[in-house]
């Protein structure tokens, strides 16, 4: 064989080798990623040939299921409670793909997860039609319905958490939408519904509980109080400055209290009384004394400036950087550029309720295979000690005072000690403030922590956290306590 022919032969062999390597990469190494692509219609249609697994509430109630049809797509995804669980289940659309739990646990629900290998092998050998596994959630239907009903269509969110485990007991956003219209087999109807929902100024598809951040207002005073108590320079009875107005450094403007109210004797008050009546000037001055680094460190200890994966990923709550003195004062009362999700503020309350331990929040209790064998069980995980148990106990006493004697009396429950904190957060010029309420109960042995946010106070110019959000928190707490023996 002469030299030119040898070169051509080697080139051909290299090309064949490259083709073989590429084919193996596509068929094996990239197979999983290619299957997961939302525009892979072959995989999508194949998934409609099998029964997708159910999504089930903690009590066993099915909130997403698949029903057989007579059309080309053999199964139709349905949501019996529609808008009530939409921010949890999400939708499963042939055009727009899955969202929320439908997306996060897609491989289990579709039956393609590697952990279902034994089932897959059994189906291959026996010729049985593959089926998906089920996802068991931590959501309590009673609490979910109580929160949704109490919001009454107003823009906002409610998150309820088991403080000791991090299990999310209720995750409600309002207004909501019906996932059934996006999960139908009518492509024209799906497209029209998608356009309508996205054009709606009320943003019904926005998960306000996980993905929207708001100024937390006076609920952030819990974090400022925690930073003060953790410094060991303060206790609930410490006397702190509480002027009628607090001038901003290098400015002609001043911080005032709600409705121009006076705290204490107009000069000083105790830390517990400042939280009880939500004294702006006292906490603004306290934040200035502590400094931005102490406030930021405490906020971060509660989960700010990071995200929670529940398994959907939440937006990060933020404590701003590089503050001047005036901005530090405003940030200490949850204004300026401080931003928090309703989930984040629920976790602040939950950590205080749990002796200072911040638990990882989660929505999925168990994953179950088609044969009903448990594939995975979520175990409670501690993220960190946000505050010491001693500081948590002091904060609890102070929050009890808020509900017993202060701004949070709308959340009182006969025969039960409730710990809470109101928040009335300014947000946009000319618009009513956001109304917040965070709480847990029973205060001595908490079994539920809750965060309530009502955007722009539900449209009321005189809205406060106490008048608007407090009754909603109370309704959810009462529903939870009624379930206990």
C-alpha cells in the first residue's frame, strides 16, 4: 500500500471512530439530558402513554392525578382542587411543560427516575405498561384551605411551617389560577389561557409565597431585637432611647412613629415595650447603635441573602450592603432596600419558636414508587442555630407581649398563648402599605409558625399588619390548633 492510500485509510478510520464515539455520547452520556428537554416532543408524547403518578397531600388527599382519555394522548392531568393548590402542584402542559412540584419531581411522577430501576426492569420483562410514582407532600389540606379562604382573593401569601421539622404545612398565594386549563389536551385553549394569565395585571401565576420579595416592615424588628439580645448588651427590660422623632444623620428628615405616636415617656422605653408597641424610633436608634454588620449577620443567620430549595427554589431575601447611617436606621425597621419572601419571614418565626434552630423548609414528605414502596423520605435537617435558646426564649416572651398587650391583639386566641409580630411596610408612593403578621403557637410548645403578607393592605389606605394580616394568621393558627388532640 503506497503512502497516499495509507493516509486516506487512516483518515477514514478516524472518521468512523469519531462517528462511533459521537453515537455513544448521544445515546448514553447525553441521553438523560436529551430526554429532559422540554422541546423533545417524542419523550413528551411517550409520557402521555403512561399513567403519571399522583401528587398527594399529607392526609392522603389526591391533589393531582391522571385520568384515561379516548384521544391520542392516553392520559389527562387533572387537579381536583384547582387554584387552591396551584402554587404547590404547578401544572403539566404539553406545550409549556411542567412547573413547581410537577417539574421538581418530574422523574418520579413520570416513572423515569433511576431509583425506580427495579420497576422499570420488571415492566420490561413482563411487558406491563410503565407507571409513574407518587409524591406525598407535607401540606395539610385543612390549613391550606383556611389560609386560602382567609385571604379572600386579596393579593398576598400565607406560609405555615412546623417549627421543629421545617415541614411546610400550608403554601398559599392569591390570586391563584386553575392549572387544569393549562394541562388540557386542547392546544388552542392552552395557548389562549397562557396568554390571558400572563396578561392579567393581578399576576395569578406569580408564587408570592416563594418567588416575590417585599419590604418586611416591622416584622424585621424581630431580627434587630435578636441582634441586640445576642450581643449580650441588652435584655428585654433594657432601657433604650425612644424619642418622638429620630433625625437622620446629615439630613433634614427624621424617622417618626406610626401616626406620630409617642413611645414610653417620649424619651426612653424598654426593649420589650418597644417591640410590643412597634416603636420605630427605638428600633431605628437601636439599629444605628448595633451597626449594619450586626444586623446583616443576624439576618443572614435567619436565612437572608440565600435561597431555600423546598424543592422549588425560592427567591433570596436581601439585607442591603454598604449602608450609610440613615439607611441603617431605615433597614433596622425593615424598610429602605430590605426585602423578604413570606417563606423567609415564616422561617424567622419558626426558628425563634424552635429554640433558635433554623430548620430546612421542605414540601415533599415521601416519594413512593408505582408498587407503593417508599423510594425516599425527607428527614428534618437543621441549617444552623440562628440565635441561642436563651435569646429565642426572650424573643418569645417579647412576642407574647405583642399579642397580649400591643399591636398584635387581633391574633389573640382564647386559652392559647400566641407569640406574634405585626408589620406595616411602606413600599410605593401613593399606595397603601403592605400588611404583615408573623406568629407561632402555642407559645410555650409551638407546633405551627405562620407568615402572612397582604399586598398594599388589600387596597385599604389605613391598612396595618394588625387589622388586615392579623386575623388571617389567627384563622390559620386556630385551624391548626383545632386538629391537635
